[in-house]
C-alpha cells in the first residue's frame, strides 16, 4: 500500500550522512518512494551511493561548502559528523535554504537510567537541537536507543576469530533497534506533513540482556558461542589500549552499570507511525549474518 507522502517534499531532499549506517537506508527508501535525493559527501569518488542519488561535495566543517548542495532543497536529513564549532553556521545555512529538517539525535529525555548518564554526545545533541528549534525550521528529532549495528564492532571481530566473546555487564538489558527502522521513521518525517515539532524515541521490540544478544547471534549463524564476563576495569583497559575514545568507553560502561537489574525501555513509536512492529534483534542478525562468519 502506498504511503501518504507529500510529493512536494519528496522532490528535494538532502541527506547529510548518506554514507553512514542510517543514512544509506534513508537514501534507499527515499529512492524507492520516488523522491529526488541529493547526498552531501566529502569525497564523491568514494561515496559508492546508488546512481539515482545526486552526489554533492561538501563538508560540515566548511559551512560555506553547503551553499551549492542546499540549492533547491526543501528538506534535510541531518546526521552530525563534525566538531561543535560548525554547528551554528551549518544550522543557519540550512535554515536559510530549507523548510524542514529531521535530525538524528540522542535519547535525551527518556527516563530510563540507561539513557541518563552524562556524556559528550548528549551535550552535543542538546546544542544542535536547541539551535534547530530556534531556527524557524519545521523540525523532527529522532532519538534512537542502542543500535543493533553496534554488534558489528563489539562482537563480530571476536566471533569471527573464535567461539568465545568476552564482555562486561552481561546482565544489562537493552532494546537494540535495526538501522532500517530508524530510516523508515526518518522517511515518514521527511515526507509527511504531520511530524513538525515532534521528538520520537525509537527502540527495538525486545528487552534483551547483552548475554542474550550474543547467544542470539550464535543461534542465527549456527554456532554455540561461549560468553565470558569481563570486569569494567578490564574492559576499560583493553578498549582504551585498542584506541577507543575514553569518553565512549566511560559512556558505555556507565550506561550498562545503570541499566543492570532492570528491563530495557521499549518504545511503541515505530509501530504507531508505521502500523507495523519494529524488527527483532534476530531479524537484524539474519540481515547481517555474513559479518559474523569466519
């Protein structure tokens, strides 16, 4: 059944972050819906986007480079990938050219303690949201929780190397969301005239401990995985040595510590907007099964 999209918006949409985890799905979904899509990328030669997407060279760290990509654009999907110093001039330029913006933000206002740990990502998202809200743009903020795709970085290397996964806070529960479901909501917000001024918290449909998530991967790929608990100190040492940003390490460990002992927060927003249930973590694993194979 065709979705009730407004073709006036679908004709002119710019994706900032089109080569990323969510942005690629946003672009593909917009193309499938018949939209004209433009992607802002630093290097068009390495973007590897579908031929139906117009590729425009630009960089958030150089706000003047957005002048040409924003011409004729009515709506923008924004994933922030630059330093905070560029926020003010970038939002200003978008507001001068476009009318609508969908920003992939952070779950700032969700009451569950998992989402309430202070960290630089929250502060950055808060600043961007504030400027967008004051800009005059019709805005929608997407607040996804844990991405199911994090498993590609966290566990896939260990699973490809053997049958043992070492990880901290195995009893901490999250509700991982498929990146395609985030993109689906983004497309609704970009193309429908009923999402202005809304903040959508998005999660998967299940509360799963981290142990359950690893074992789900094992079942999907037909291997019996062994899961070993690491202490927070062991994780901090190993991840810091592996060049993980210390702020990210602290954010994750603090969030999982706060979440231990209680079910994950689950949002019904996806089903309310789309009329269907979000995809399960098992479904996500099946979609990405090759990434876990030896």
